[in-house]
C-alpha cells in the first residue's frame, strides 16, 4: 500500500513538506549490535556513504579487496538517497587488507576498521538513528509540535515503507507475475516474496488503524515481546496484559503470511481474514503459501526512541529519532502529513542498483 493511502492513527494531516531535497536531508546511522572481537579473518569497516545504496557499496568494497561478493557482509540495507553510516565485513583469510585510503571518494569514506571473528550477518544491529530535514513545511507549528509529542508518547503504526514495494509499487506486481510462473533470480525472488508479505501486513494494519485498535489487544490476540520476535498467545486482553501494553513491554501483532493456520483467534482472526479477502490478497496469500513460507508475526506498533525536533528555519523541521531494526522512518513522517519525496523525481536518472532499506 502506498504511504499516501495509509490511514493515520493520530488524526488528519498537520503539514505538507518536501523530503530528501538533497541526500544530506536524510541521514541514517546504524547502531551496532556488538563490539568487534579484535581478532579473526573478517575486517569490519565503518563507512559513510552519500548517494549510494548498500549493494553498490558492497560491490565497490569487494572490488577494492579483490574478493567475491560472497565475502562481504552487512547487517541491513540502506537507501541510496541519503547519507548513511553502516558496517561492512570483508573476509580476508590472510589478514592482509589493501590501503583503506584507496576506498575513499566523495561518495564513500571509511570511518574506522577492526578485525572480527565472523562475517557480519543480516540483522546484526541494534537499530538505526535518523536525522531528517523536512523543507517547505506548510502547517501550523503548534499543531505539528502536538502531533510530534503524541508520536513520541504513543508510537505509530509499524507499517512497511514504500522502499519495500519498489518504484510505483512494482515489486508487488512482479510478485504476482512470479506466482503466475515468471522466472526470476534467487535474490529477486527473496525481494518479491518480502514485498508480497509486506503488502498483506500493511492491509491488515490499515484495517486495525481504521478500527482504532492498532495499539490495543483484541480477543484472541497474539502478542510480541518488545525488542524481540518472541510471541505468545492467543491470549485475550487482561488487566495484567493491558499494563504491559501501556508500558510498551508487549505489542499486538499482524501476520507475515505463509503456510499454516493463523495463530490468532476470535476478533483478531476475523479482522485479518476480512482485510485479506479481496482478489489481490487471496492471490498473494496463495503464492506465499505455495512458495513454502510459514506464518510469522510482526508488531503492529513501534515507538521512536530519543525523539527530538527543532525548527532551524520557519519552514524547515528537523527530526531526530531512533528505530528498532526493520522499522521505517516513513512510518513516522506519514503520521505528520504528505511529503513530496524529491529523490523519486530523479530515480530514473540512476539505475545502477535498486534502492532498499530504511
């Protein structure tokens, strides 16, 4: 679902603005999930990239090190239209690395390096720190500040961002074609399966937002522990669970579709099946089941941490916050109002590799 069609949990739009007028307007920094061991065959590189997505940076690092792509590890995907800081690992069994100064360029520079015992696996990060500049802001500042305070206190629906769906939602269309028999590469298959799952999740979450219980438990709810993928239930809301919910210790969930019977029951199951009963949803459900994916769950809400904002100029709003892994900054900005993403206007001018990440 496009962010323009997603319902807002905190009310109508309080602003319109321009986002990513330049890469420096969207800064992302990975929060490391572990300390380097200081020894081993994998060189960890902390890099800053400008206007370069993760896959392109990984290919450049592999070329610099004289190794194959499989020797490069990274924890998460980062969009091209941003200034981003993230880790890469390079497998160098002989512990001999070329001069890192040879990697430096206007688009990529090495900030630090250390040896580590293992390849950097996907998902091995504590979260992401964002600094976002919204320009040409139109709206009442008091209303905007009030909305931001509500987001900081109550969180936002944990929607997948548009990056997951590709340009103009093309990944979902391509997933449908794949389910109908079109052959795709293995890496493309993974991306398209994720897009199909994300589309279904967003549809269920949108239904829960519209019904007013994206942040409340339903009869037959399956709950997720904060900061993990551990779930329990189905279990009806109780005073004890409501207290944990209010403390952001647990969250309601929605499905990442796959084979098997949905774990939820009663009212929670009813809204999920109702939201996924149209022709497109049924086709996506069938394709995911045929592909062998199993039913999983994702939290319906997330709360930005260390959230702060200020107004450098009368029509410029600067946002700072941290999000858990797998959460999208656009879930926060969508709650404010429509933003014109200037990066999409030039997307066709550079087709080196598809953008991705947060």
